């Protein structure tokens, strides 16, 4: 019993060490975009932070949201979660609930003051 406890603690520790938080950056239509997760991704609630900048100045008047989705697979329906971000201390914070492990594709979208919608596509593993 004791050994099992120690073993599961080690397994948990390895799991934590292996799963790094998401920390991505890219650019779209002249905007520099970063996407970071608060912690390593888990099945359940995950908080993400997005920053936007243009010409080195942060952009805080955009509307930011993200759609995370997993295509339909044999024996598993299509899944998706859309999170809308709120501006907190100059960063866009949003909650994304991931219902299972696997590869999640996402579209990160931001609508800027000029009314244009910009979209980045990528994926994360959980
Ligand atoms: Cu799935």
C-alpha cells in the first residue's frame, strides 16, 4: 500500500514535469500575438493568456476568443469549446475546458478596433 502510494506520487511528478505550459508566439497581419497557459494543460479547466501588440505597442481594445476542437473519431463525437477572453491587467484571459486528453486544434481569433477579424490556427497536445 505504501509502495503504491510512493509509486503513484512519482508517476504524478513525472507527468507534471513532462507537460510544460503552453507558451507560443507568432504574428498575424502585423500583430504580434502570444498565447500562454497559466499551468500545464489538464483535462478540465485551463486558463490562457493572450497578448497583442502592434509596432511594439500593446493592443488592449480588441475582442479575443478561441475555439478548441477535436474532430470526430471512431466512437467519439466532435468536441469543441469556445472561450471569450476578458482583459485583466493588460492581458486577455480566457477559460478553456478540455474534456479529454489528445490533440486539440484551436483557432485563436481577435477582432481589432478597425472591425477586422484575425485568426491563427494551431494545435496543442494534452
Ligand atoms: Cu477526442
